[in-house]
C-alpha cells in the first residue's frame, strides 16, 4: 500500500507556489491591497452603506486574480477535459485545497468568497448532467467565462435542512401565448444574488409536503419582474452577499425548467460530495495553519524567562489537534481517492458516509484549532492583527452550511445502522 502522493501532483503544488510568488503576491502587495487581508480586512471588504455588500474594489481584485489564474491554466484545471480543464479529480483537489488553505489568508485562496486560483465549478457539472442542449450551450461556457452567474435558491425562511417541506410553489400557466410556470415564494441565503444573472430556484410543482419527488428547479433570470432582494442578512463574518429573495407572480417559460420535472432535489445533491470533500480539505488546511502558527509563537514567546512551549498546558492541546489533523488528512485523501475510482452516482450509495465524516469533523477541527490559536497567542491572538478570528468566524459557517453537522452525522448513522449504503437491510417481504 503506497500512501505517497503522485509525483505530478507534487510537481504541480510547486508550480502553484511559483505562480503565487510571481503573479498573485505582487498583486496583493500593490495599491495597499493588503488592507483586504490585514487587520483592516472586514472594514476594507464591506460596503457598510450598501447593505453590507462586498465592496466593488474588493470584488475587482478577486476578479483580477482569477483572470491571471485563468491565463496561466490554473483556474479551470479541475473542469472536465471537454470543457477546457484537465479533470484532475477529487484527490488532486483535496490536496490542492489543503495546500492553499495551510498558507493562511491571501489573494491566492479566500474561501469567504469561495475564491481560489484553482477554481471549483459545481454548476458546470450540474449543467452537464441535467441541462437541456440549449442550456448547456448557453450556460456552461457562460459560467466558465463568468458572463453567467447562477445563484442557488433552495433554503427558505422557515425551511432549511427540511427542504422537502419548502413552501415555494410553481404552477403551470400560459401568458401572452407562452407556456410556462408562475413561481411564488421566498428563499434565504441566496448567495451571490447581487451579481447573479440567474437564480436556480427550487419550487414544489406536485406532490405533498415531505415528498422527495415533486420539487422542480428553474433557471430564473434575476431581472425577471417579481424577483426582489428583500434584505441582505448580516453575518458573523462580513461582508454579506447572502440575501432573502422573494418571488411574487414570477413567470418563466418552459425552457427555464432545469432538470426533470419533479426531480429537482437530484440537482441539489448532484455536486454535494465533491463540494464537501474539497471544503473539508480547506478546513483541514486552515486548521494546520492555526496549529503551526501556534507552535512557532509558543517557541518564540518567553514569559517568565522561558519559552511558552516548555509548558505542557501549551503542548498537549496542540498535540491533540495535530494528531486529529494527521488522522483526518488520511481519511480525506483515502475518501477522495476512492471517489475517483467510481462513477459519480456510486459515491452516494457507497461513500456518502465517509464524505460526511470528513466534512463535519474538519469543520469542527478548524474551529477548535482557531480557538486554541487565539488562546496560545493571548491578547494579540484575540485581536484582528492575527487571522485566527477571521478563520474562526468564516469556518464556523460550514458547521451549518453544506449540510449541518447534525445532518451529516445522521447520514453516517444511516450507513452505520443499515438504513442506507452497503449495510442496508432488505425490507421484509
């Protein structure tokens, strides 16, 4: 059994580091762009007078970093080959995401915005698997180029994890001789709606509350009459691009239907495993950063005339975190490798529990590591002059989003007790 990384992946990490040093670090250093990453970061990124939205100059800087990454062939690397990428797979992306997050805050990888020089394009896979030929022709190249941006409207004010109880409705209707659908309802946490060209809006079209079948998805242009951003929800980590959006008497033609009628929840699940394993790797990387910074500080800091690191009260909590990080890395890479060995639909049937294990534990670990880093660093660790508070505030969200840790533990339990997965017991006849 060989646990070493592929040599071409190791070489690519070195290539990424060279690109960061040559292109991204100088961009971050110019024009006081450091304000977006040092103690001023929350103030610099947030337009407090415009509902707490990201500032335009902040988003422009991210766009320029992506432009340079695209030109160098990094941004689209994870895309399937048929869409101009290299299809590098889940193991590669897990290793890359951990590698970048372990560097700390920087323009090369800022997960508060789902920004990275090696991009993640889950919507492209959704379009490939569920889009009509016309949707694929328009939205796949548009999503890759950035001319089309699709927000995700699934969660509602009164319904989150219980998506099958959503109250948004879509009913058949004909307007001005055009056959289509009328949509009414509200969505929460519709991230990116301030720049989105469309919203993938989920609505019940048939069936009763609680039914998995009967929910459909529609690609609703964001400028459609009746679509309204009601408010931007201020969060633990600002700026915010997470609005509550209302849909009132919204009409879309039949060609807005995305995926099979009544089968919309399959779209919502289609990319969850790839997203979760990559996000778990990012949380692991951020945890490693917190641990390593704490070790270095404890060795350098000398209260009472001796290094802080000499104290077991400092050593042992970091030992526990480092041990957990090492074990988690092995599980993430093993799971990512196994995902690459099977067709995508098989992941849900055979590996979904392992993906959930990786994700919920990584998100918990990074919060614990950031909290411990604050404690080791003392007052300066609590300040915004260190990145730990930002890391904690950002990664804390992932214990709720991408499937709350309770939902993910429920998935693990279902596999463990034979309700789902390979241990599933046949129903009595």
